[in-house]
C-alpha cells in the first residue's frame, strides 16, 4: 500500500524562490525513507509536505487516508507558549479527534514515561531545553 506520493512537486516561497523540486517520490507502508542533502536543499520542506503541514506550489501530493499516523519530531521544540506541557502534548491528539479525557490520560502516561510527570502544568518558557524536546 502506498502511503504518500509526490508527483513533480515543487515548493516556492515568495521572496526566497524555490525551496524544493521538482520531486517525484512514492513511499510504501512500512518503508523507512532517509532524505539526505546539504543545508537548504529542501529536506525539511519535504517533511512538512509529507506530514500535511503545508502544500505544494505545483505538482500533486497524495497521502493515504488514515488516522493521522504521521508524526514529526522537529529539530527544535515547537511548543505553544501559552499552553502547559500537558496541553501541548494533548493538542495533536485532540486535533485528530481523540476525546479530551482520553487525550489527557494518554498525555499523563506519556509525560510519566519521559520523566516529566511533575512538569505537566509548566509553561514552555519554564522548561529546560531537554525537557522541552521530550
């Protein structure tokens, strides 16, 4: 089963020019894909496309319908500064349709696993860099 297909996909940013493409790529279920290249060649742009965080300027991007199994770990913490640690972790679950109570339970378990159970009510500005990445 193919989970994502890019066909002649290009991404341009106003004032900065071409960020990616044209790229043609097909990714099957269970495949591990590595994007390797120099800084500025479009690796992160391709990742954002595949994760559904942005769309192409030209070309066709198809993603298999699913339950939001795509996960992205950014190079730096990407946290909403006005939310607590627990609310930041719960946000993607709630946005994908998980009931708030279940999201909170799953979030509490996740924070426990990474040693942040005591920091669930902390705002991102009060977390260390390592805590924010976890």
